[in-house]
């Protein structure tokens, strides 16, 4: 059997309620905001509209007791955004949960991967 040697990956979404969840997309947006210092720039990097990026941050900020992102409006001096201490903690907890789940499930993932049929390079 010539199964693809790439490791399977988990994409975990933690659902707290109908509209309250955090998953890989929101986590990536938080990481990019942290790196870029801007919601708009982070959204652009993800090929996400400005409006969508702001909506996601609004949802995240409303979910938790404290906001995850603190932003200042643009203008002559420019705006910006930073992760709050709560934002860094939530992001860290989410990424640690991903790691824990991947480590705990490695034997099952390997077993499933071994059962995959060969997939040609070009479909």
C-alpha cells in the first residue's frame, strides 16, 4: 500500500453555543492580528473581506467576559489592533487543546490512514 506519507491533521472547532465557537479560522485570524497589528491586514492575508474579519472579531469579543482584541480607529495616525491578555490566553488554550487532541489520537489517526486507498497524484 502506497498511502500518502503526509500526516493527517485535525481541524477542531469548539462550540459553546449556537453562535459561539472558536475554530481554526478564528484562531488563525487572532494569530495574524497579533503579528500584523491590524484586523484589516490580518483579513487581507487570509483573503477575507474587511467586513468579515471585523464580524468574526466582534463575535469573539462578545463571547468572552473580556474582549480578545482591542482596536483603535484609523485616521491621521492610523489605527491598529492588539490581542488582549484574554485573547492571548484563549488562543494559547485553543492551540494547546489542538496539540493535546492530536497527541491523544495519533494511534487512531495512524490506523485510519493505513486503511486509505492509494490516491493517484493527479485525480
